[in-house]
C-alpha cells in the first residue's frame, strides 16, 4: 500500500517514520475512531505496505486497523497485536538456505572423498565411484539408501548382461550395434517397470562400446565395484554429516498439512461467524494447502525404504495421511462455499456453542500437528467431546423451537450446511487423533496421551 492509499483510508492510519540519519524510530499514532460501547471490540490489521517513494524516505505506512464489533466472539478470534515498533532483522543467507546448503556440502564431500580414493590409490576407471557418489547423495537417508540400492542393481544387471553377450559378437560395429539396440530396448522397458534399472542401459552400452578394448568381465567387475564404492561413500556422508531421516521429514510434512488446514479453518470460520471479507486470503491458503500435500507419497516410499532399528508402521502413517486428506477436502469444499456461509449469519444468539467448537477445533489442529511432529511431546488434548455435546444440545433446542423456520431458503440451507461441516471437521479430527496415536509405538515409543477412539 502506497502513500496515496494510506491517505484515502477509511480510518486514520498509523505511520511509522524511520529516521535513517539518527537511526531513530518514532511511532506517530493518530487518534483512534469511535470506541464501541462496552469496550468489546477487536482490531485486525488489514494490510501492511511500502511504496516505492517510502522505501527511499524510510516511511512505512500501516493502513487502517479497522474496528470490528462482534459481541461474544472475542474468544473465537482474539484481537491481533498491533505492529511493533522494533525493526525485524533480516535472516542470514545460511538461515534462509540452510537445507539446500547442507545438501550441497554433503554432495561435494561425497564426490571429493570418492575422487581422493580414486586418485590416491590410482584405481583403474575409479572415476565411476565419483559419478555414483554424486548421483546417490540425496536429501535424506531413506532416499540415499534407495538410490544406492537402485544404482547398484542397475549397474550390476547391465554389466552382467553386456559381459555375457560381448563374446558372442566376433567383430565389427554391426554386431555391437544390434546388441546395443537389444539391450537398450530391454533395459528401457525394465526401467519403465521399475526405476532400479535406470543405470542398466548406460552400463551395458559402456561395456559394449569399450569391451573390445579389454576383458569385458573385468570391465563389468570394475563398474560394479566402483559403483558400490561411490554409493557407500555417499550413504556414509549422509549418515554421519547432518543426517536427515526420511521418517522425520514425513512427520514434518504431515504436521505442515495439519497446520495449513488449521490456518484455512480459522479463515473460514472468521468469514462465516464474523462476516469478515477475506476471500483472497482463503484462496491463497487453499492453494498453499494443496502445495503442502504434493510429494507426500514419494516421501512415504523413502521412509519405508529407510534403514532403521524400528519397524516402519506404514499402515498407521497411511491412515493419518488419509484422514488428513479427508479434512483437507472438506475444508476445500467449505472454501468454495465461503460466500454462502456469510449469508447464513450464524450468530452466537442462534448457537452459543458454535464459536466454542470452532475455537477448540482450531486448537486441536495445532495440538495434533505438534504430536505428529514430535511423538515424545505429551500434551493434554483439547476436549472436543464436550464442545460437540454442547452443540448437539443447542441444535436440539433449535429444532424444537423451530428457530430457523422463518429464514429464507438462501439463508437456511447455508446455515445448516455450515453447522454440519463444522461438526464433521471436529469429528474427523477425533478420528485423526486416534490414528496419530499409532505412530508412537511404530517408532518404538510409548504413547504419552490417551485417546477416546481406536483404529478399527
């Protein structure tokens, strides 16, 4: 938001002047607008912006902190703190790019160590170990072990196949070309069936092309040995230097999905229960949640293939992911109907327990994310059962008194759809809570929390 937009705001804006010369910070706050009666109001900062001219003068405009009067809703959506006068420090380059830099350093170390072995011991064709180390080094131990296994299997299959067929070719490029076509086609087909044969085709081609210059079985043996050497170096680097376990990344990604769902849930309930116009925010959160879900299947495979002393409980993780997907799809459907829920006007006078259910559900999202991220955390879960029972009692009273009978159809249907979806989200979280409990024994840990439901 630029200087002109700040001047045309509906309420007087807050302006923060940054004096570059003296490195002083002065907060100049305009007199607030009319105060709501009873002092029950909540503020939210609608936007923060910095215009091009303001970047030069050091002025930051914080646009209107609009007052929203919502009786009885202060517990659902508490007031947000106003911007602090302190200037946030920009994170360092290492902090921003820590994961990528660590991965780059590990890859460089794996290649350098393999080259040192090749050059120090004068290994014949030992450069294959360098290539294998660079390819096998992955972001986590599960992916590195999988890449090492696939590389070794593929190189061995291609080397053995070529070494067997090379003696059958007397001489001449025609016979080599025919064998090259047959083996390349075969291993391309096998690669389409399973990625373990990715390196088979190139290994067979190398032995076919250069096998005539020496003993093909010796060349195949060197290829396999040096591939295994590079793979072992890469796996050792990944295990000893900044090790990243695939199971921890999988739990982190599931927790990120739950936290993204919690953020979207709060935005949807703020629009439905408070009438806040946040359509753009809801759309952005919906896209972010969709992006968080991407790649979770591959991460599951890497966690399953990871070497560990404890058994990987794949069924428990899959159940948690399926339940998280169910919640995500329900929230996405609610986001599509956000404008209809605003028309429902579900005020606390109709269902006093609905705001409490929304708040406890949002807190439950956060608790589950922490429990999934770190199974050793022992936290008391938010009691959704009491909130659900209170909602059922309010609904029974609402039906008995036929309160919604005078409502128009375009208000009645969204009203009941909103109540149904909020109740179902809370119920889904209870099932997700029960499924998450089974992640702890799978990691060799004793459950720290008791749950009301169990897996069927």
